[in-house]
C-alpha cells in the first residue's frame, strides 16, 4: 500500500471517528429535551455530516479497475448509491465497461 493511500485511510478513519463523536454528543444534548425542535436539529446535523463526508471522500478518492487497471473518479451521487466494502466499491469501469469491485486509492496517488 502506497504512503499516500495510508495517509488517506488515516484521514478517513479520523473523520468518521470525529463524526460519530459529534453525532453522539449532539444526541445527548439535543434529544433529551423531548422537544421536536431538538430532534430536528439533530437529524439536520446527522444528514449534513454524512453529505459533507461523502462529498469530501468523493473528491479525494479514485478507483482502479481490477480488469484493465484504469484509474477513474466518480460523482458524489454515484458514491452515495454504490455498494462498498473496506477499500473497494462496486462500480462499472468507464473504459472497459465491466462491473467489478474497484480498489479505492487516494487521488494524489494516481496524479
């Protein structure tokens, strides 16, 4: 694994951890009031965090097709709906057209 990819994975793990901490803390602060307004704010914070994280991840991640080795990026909407596993995402390669579990790498690694 390339050093750039290791740095990228560390950032992803840190961002996910911080997001979980913020969601948990905001739930403890906003939801116990038993007011719909606090719950609505918490839902807004939760969804905003997910959208921002997926957008950041999409801008900083490229994928490599296992069939032809072509490196490509995807849109944020494609990132939301594509199934994924650790470091892999089920995508159709724009070059060869085959659907495979493409390896996720840092955009800086392929540039």
